C-alpha cells in the first residue's frame, strides 16, 4: 500500500516480546537472572522470571484470526503470527492493513512494567526497565522510524528514578510512557 493512502494510527496495540530482547541491552551481571523463554513439554513458550512462569497468552497474538476463534492459544512462537514479535513482519502487516503508525504496549512485563517493578532488588529492576526501554525504542521502534510511537516503561517505585528515566528516554525520542491506574499497590 502506498504511504499516502495510509491514514490509520493505532494507539492500543500489543507486541509479544521476542526471546532475545535482553541479549544486547541488559548488563552482563544480570544475564543469568534475566527473563528467559522456556519451551515446555506441552509445546508452550513461556517466560520465566524470578521463579514465576508468565505464559504467552494468545489474546496478545490473535492478529489475522476471526474474532470467533479468539482464545488463549496460540501459546508458542511457532503458532503466533510473526508480526506479533518480529518488527519487520509487523510493518508488513501494518502496511497491508493501511496502518501508518502504531503504539505497542508491553505483554509479559505487564502495564507499567509491574513484573519488573515488583522485584525486590531495585537495581536489577531498574536495569531491566532500561533494557526493555532501550530494546523497545532502539530495536522495535527504531527499525522503522515514523511507523511506531515509542512507549517506555516507568521506574514506578521511585519518583526521582522515574523522572530520570523519563528524561533519558526523551533524549532517545520517546515521549510516552505506560502507567498503572493505581501505583499504590506497587509500594509507591
């Protein structure tokens, strides 16, 4: 589709984070503790982090399927439409659908990065959030400038650290942030 024919901007999209998203962004000291994809005996791909299992729920990846087929599957990267986790394929899908721009919310970290914010080691949590933001801004959105509206995760446990991250990602060209409806339960 010709770029001049694309007029839609979607501001409520989601992505399925790819398995290698932390490989080039998280400091080496955290690599063993970083979230990782585990392929289960039942064929599911799940994220593992801090002793928890976070499934790739199919509702994050039902693009291209009729609404009556929506469910909790697909649950593995082999079953998920590649445009859900591969930015090049996402842009192809967007172009085919006449979508000029997209803002993508996180999936496994949760809104406002709750999964990371709840980690007791706030230095680790901060590095996870910076790694996620660097991946999202640089690799996902940066691969196709002008096609995505970058959206960062906040360091919600500290107003000062959150403000510093807002300034940092702003310098990277990101001017939006996902936020929780109520930060109180996160200990803020």
